[in-house]
């Protein structure tokens, strides 16, 4: 990686009589911060993302995430927009959820988050009990979707789901009833199917909340080229056209006969 930068998530507060610092900051609190930071920097497909390194430092608790400078520059612009508009509805879903999680923690534990970057003229996003970074749920409505692709995994000990690799959205995880998977005699893995599912969709941007998807139905999907079927369709169309006077049909389409 040629040029690096970093984002910093600084958390101030206390735990009872103890000042918040790395020695009083439990590992259970570190894990979600790391997950949220990845979504802040790379909210989309993470397979091709550059390396993100991590360290924790004194100064209350300072989480430092180092990665490619391009991602840091982009993130600096995002926190500027959030600070200016005091709103997160315009963000990609994963980014909005990360900010929303920080807001929830700030309220529950009376923490203050200050998010900055390594850039000389960095912007600053402050999240505390006085801010209200929560998505407007009226933008998200139930919708039905059809996903086509190869199933690469199906099952789960507690919460079963199907993993289907699609061309448009990459791998999609769909919550699926265990009963359906248990009663399915055919092995689904590495075969192409369609899945009908329901989930949340942003009514303004069309973005799908992929974490909300729930299974409705499995659709057999055969991409095999069927010459006979297409020939029959062409023949039926030709028979329909032979009964039409082209001149009269054009006049009707253009509204001349009205």
C-alpha cells in the first residue's frame, strides 16, 4: 500500500469512578468498534478492500484504524456532511448503521465519540447524549424481491439462512426457516436457483437492507437455451401479425382513428 492515512474514534467517559482508558476498556467493547469502523470506511463489498490495521492508544480511549489514504479522504468528506446536516439518512446503509450504533452507545453509557482523520484539515464528528443520529424509519418499507444465483451455503445452528451469490449484489444472506431446509430432499448447494424474499427497501434510493431479508419461496431456475420454446413463441407472433393490416394498426397506435 503506497500511501496511508487513518481515522480515529476517540471515546471519553467513565465507568463508575474509573476514567475511561485502555486498561478499563473491555474487549467486548473493542470488537463492535472494529466492525463498525470497517463499515465506515468500506460500506460495500469488502472482498477487494485494502488492509485496515488497528491499534488502541491512551487519551481516554483512542481507536486508530490505518488504511489507504483514498478511503480516509472519502470518509473525511462523509463526516463533514454528517456534521453539517446533523442527519444520516443520506448515507449508505452500513455507514448509517455504524453511526447509529455509536449514538446508541453514547446514550446508554454516557460516552462521547469524536471521529476524526489523519488529514491536516480534518473534519470532526461528535456524537454524545445531546445528538440524535438515528435513521428515519419512514424511508424504509417492506418490499418483495427476487434473487437469482448460485447457493453456496444453507443452514445454521440457531438462525438458519441461505447464502446466494448474485450478479448485482454479490453474496446475499436470507433468513430461512429450518423446517424448509430440513424437509428439502434435494441438495441445494452449488446449484442455481431463484429465491423470493421479503425485506426492507429505502423508498427514496431503492437501497435494500440486506440484513432484513427473509425467505418466502424457492424457484427452480433453468438457464438452458430452449430452441423449441422460442420457435413456438415466434410462430405464435407471426400468426398474430398476419391478421393485422399494417396501415390500420399504425393509424390506431398514432391515434388517427380516434
